[in-house]
C-alpha cells in the first residue's frame, strides 16, 4: 500500500460510520469490484438510467442551477 493510500484510509477511519462506508464503496468501485455496488430500487431505475445518460452526454447542472435546487432544502 502506498503512503498516500495508507494516510487516506487512516483519515477516513476518523469519519462517521456512514461516511466510511460510502468511501469504502467508492474505493471498491474504482478498484473494479462490482460487488460494492448497491442495488437500485426498481422504482428509481428510470431516473438513475436517465442521470447516467445525461452524465455520458456531459449534461451537468450549472452552479446557479445547483444553488437554486439546494436553496429549496435550506442549504
């Protein structure tokens, strides 16, 4: 293990459990471990597939659009 990865794991280990799990899933996904993926609720599958297609096409929200959306949730 590299020094950087070792340091990242130690830092991640200080975070709340749910954040640690999310980091672990991301690391496993990046490493090609498809078992780390969480199943998609069938009710949300259409939205997930649409979002993936938009990402492939480079269609991302602008900072202004993101700020407007987050403001609705008090962010």
